[in-house]
């Protein structure tokens, strides 16, 4: 299968949260949502595909001297660079995998010259690759799962990871995509655990849960992700409070991940926290139910063997995984060599990255004869339709059981979209979306998302965006966010 890229078009639309989302040193209250449209020609026919993501503060690039305005400019530049490179690569028909590999190489080479973080380069690549993959799915009337299992994309994993030579993705993926996913609810650094924690002047009273206890009672969630602040006493006290809220409701029937969010400059600080948890009688169940520890060390040292002996030791009992350090195709391999036992999947890092990393995870577990290596599905406060549903579709293809998914908590559903697009999405995906308090958004029932309808041609969304209702990057302005300097 050979494709050519005819044109791409980027549209922006702002969204505003109902609650501030604090992670690491960043706080998200409003941001641009980007949609990329790609028109391809395949087997003599023209098809259009889409990808989408938010442009968040302080994740791709955590350089202290770069403000949010500059970060957005860099994100847009990374997207435009990837658009230009892919247009050049697919000026003449080529197979997808070869074109993607060239795109990834060239964008990362250029990013190095521009002193961009690897994650930023990968973000540009991911938005372009996702739009092209979506177009291929629509052109061939194939779901993402079908594209991957039948290897319509021509993935030769051995070109990246020699241990996967001659093995096609179907070998390491489940026979069928997930029809349901458990929702892993993120608890940000400032999120209330109990409704009694919410000051009267901060109560939203909008008919939706605001605190963790309300979410458990109203939606039945039983998977959680807790952000850590690298403040030992504070973190221990917060985990104790979490247990006091969750265990009376769920007993030991809950699972969680701990997110270090690059807050730790040395492994010893994080090891001290874990030791405190082990010695704390109140946290015995919590520690036993911890599925993984995500990216405790900042990316500058996270893959340095001189700083990761503690990671290897801790990994003997709880998998420590990389997230922000997963900046290149080789990062996960380096992480395994350093003692990490897993990696996150995020659409913003790329569908191809997730698929190849899943292959490495499968191979590593196969070599040990057990399953000590894990892959988790993570979120960056994505909001629907395209960003959320395409990521859920990817995770369903990977066969993961649960996913961090919190856009519906921090945002008022998909109300930032034109009403016509909201209604079209609800009609196309009535299992995943619902209407509550007049707001259309993801529907969590019994702690689960029902996602069977996401198995549609393309990458998980049957309702298409109207590009004419968005601003171009040239017309959009940072001032439109209304943020204070």
C-alpha cells in the first residue's frame, strides 16, 4: 500500500476547564485544542483523516525560563515542521512505515539543532502520523485494530528493535480490541479528596462530582492515579487521607498508580517516600495495590545509570515506568537497561511509539517467562472528541485494562465544541458519551467506559470536525486565552 500526502490543515479552538489541573509545577485552566486534517491519496482514491490534542503548559518542555506563550509557539512550530517534512516525504507515493520512519528521523534531527526537547519533537510527529493513519483507515474502511493486526501500515518492527525482526504486531497484541476500559481517575496536587475538603466559595454545584469520594459514590471508579509533590510529610499525609476516603467505600478493591511527575532530583528522595509507606500501617493495602510508579526522576537524569540504582531495586517489588523520558524510539530500551519495568502509552507520543513499545514489553516478558514488564495508558487531561476517542481506541488495540482518563473531570464535557458537533458525536457514540445536566461528555458507569462504538473506520471517532469553525494558527492569538501575564 502506497500513499501520498496532498495537504494538511491545522485548526485551533480554545477550551476552558471547570477545575484547575495542577501537575508538577504547571496549572492548566485554559488551552488551545488543535485538530490536524490530512488529505491523502491511496490506490488512486482521496481520503481525509484527522488527529487532535491539547497544547498544555509545562509538559513537553519544562524549561523554567519558557513561559506558556513560548511553549505554545514551540508546539505549533513542531507541528508545522512535521507537516512540512511529511509533505516532502510523501510528495511521491511511499509506504506508510517507511515514510513515518523518515519523518521521525528528520524531525528529531531538526529538533536537536533547535534545542527542542525530544518530547516536543515527538508531539509534532505524532499529530501528523495520527492524521495520516486515520485517513488510511477511512480509505480502506478499517478500524485501527484491523490496520495494525493485518499490518496494513507495513510495520517492520525489526528495523527499530532487532529482537522483533520477522514478527508482526499481531503477535504481541490481543486477538480482539477491548470493548470496555476501567477509568483510572487522576488526583491532582490540589484536588479535593473528600467533599468536606471543598471550601464553600470553591464548590462548583454544577451537578458533577468534584471530590474523590463523590466520584466513587456516583461513578463507581476503583482505579486511581495520585500525583506526588516530593514533599515527604505532605505526600504521606495525603496518601493517608486518600486511604481514609477510599477504603471505607471500596475495602481493598481498588488499584492505583503513583505519579512522580519528574519531581525528584535523586532516587534517594523517592526511595525515602517508599520506605515511609512500607513502615506505615495505614498504608499497607495502598502499597500492595500500587500497580506502578510513574517517572519519579526528572528526565535529565532518569536514564542515567549513575542515578537509577534505586529504580532497579524498587522495581523488584513495584514496576517503575518512564513517561516524560520516553522521548525517542530508543528510550524504552535504555530504560529497561537501567532497571525500569515499563512505559506509558500516550497518543501525544505517537501511535507508532506505543505499538513498538508494546512489542518490546511483550518480548521482555516472553524472555523472563513471566510478566514483570508493564505498559500503562496515560492521559494529559485530553478532552473529546478526537483526542480522547483516538487514544481510547489505541489503548483498546493494545489490550490494556485501564487508562488514566480525566478530561471529563477537569473540563465540562465536550461543551467547548459547536453544538452540532457535540450532538453528532453523541449520536455516533451513545455507549461512550452521555448527556447529564445538559452537558454531553464521556459516561462513566461502574467505573468503566463502554467503547465498542469506537471500532469504526479510522482511529475511533465517526463524527468528524468542521475545520471551518476553527481558527488557523496564524489567526489564533495567545491573548484569546485570557490568561494573566
